[in-house]
């Protein structure tokens, strides 16, 4: 990926689409959403509380290869979900 915007958009959108597809396949978006939030709380909150904490778009970085983390995937998907909620 060229930069953080591309990385978060690409990986976040992939996770978001998988979550939506899985909700369709389960015939219950609510149950799938509860599972996703539980996973987010288990993995992402732990990362945010540790030394690897970083925003989805940091001010600086050395290499893009170092940032394929839960933040990019999980928070990226949540940002896309927020856009969908706000923009329709």
C-alpha cells in the first residue's frame, strides 16, 4: 500500500464486507455484530492498552510493513461502519 489511507481503507473495507456477508449468511446481523464487538473488545482493547497502540493514521512511521495490526483491520472496519451509519 502507498500510505495509511490506502492501508486502512483496503483492509478495513475487507473486514467490514466480511462482517456484513457473514451476517447475511447467519441470517442475523445482530448476532454477528455481537460476536464482532466481543472480538473487538478482546483483541483491540488489549492492543490499545499496550505499547503497540497507535491511531489508524499515525503522524509518522518508518515502514508501512510494520503496521498490519488489529488497529488497521478492526478499527478500519469500524470507521467504515461509522461512515455507513452517518452517510447511509
